[in-house]
C-alpha cells in the first residue's frame, strides 16, 4: 500500500474545487483540519477543535498555499499517533483524509 506525500496529493487534487474543506476521519465521524505542524520529514494534519481554538476549517487552497514551501516528498500524517495518511476521498464538499 502506498502512502500519501505532498507531491501525490498535489497531483491528485489539482482538478478539485479549491474551496473544498479538509477533514480527518476519526472513528465514525469527521473532524476539521485546522492546524498544520511540520515534524522532520512529515506534515502533521491536526484538528485543534473550533470550540477550543476558534480556528476555522482549512480549505484546499489554504492548504496548498501553506505547504508550497515544503519538499514534495514530505509525508502526510494525522495527529492521531502520527499515523501515515494513505489517501483521501470526497464526501459532500470536503476532502477526507484516511
């Protein structure tokens, strides 16, 4: 099974609506991606929770802007035990990483 890095995500999302929101799959529900953390060779996708931090859900265009300076080989990981991201799917008007 192949893991998702920035280059693969950029290519796979190139034709998608830039206003799609980013979500993480968390058990049986979705949580918003609203924070990014760089950790050595990986980018950690985090959900700080809108009620705690006041941060809005990140959109695809915001993600692309914020990650454009990173090496394309940077792996994507979730904040949940730094698990590697294997892909994404479109659900309603959102990109859901899993």
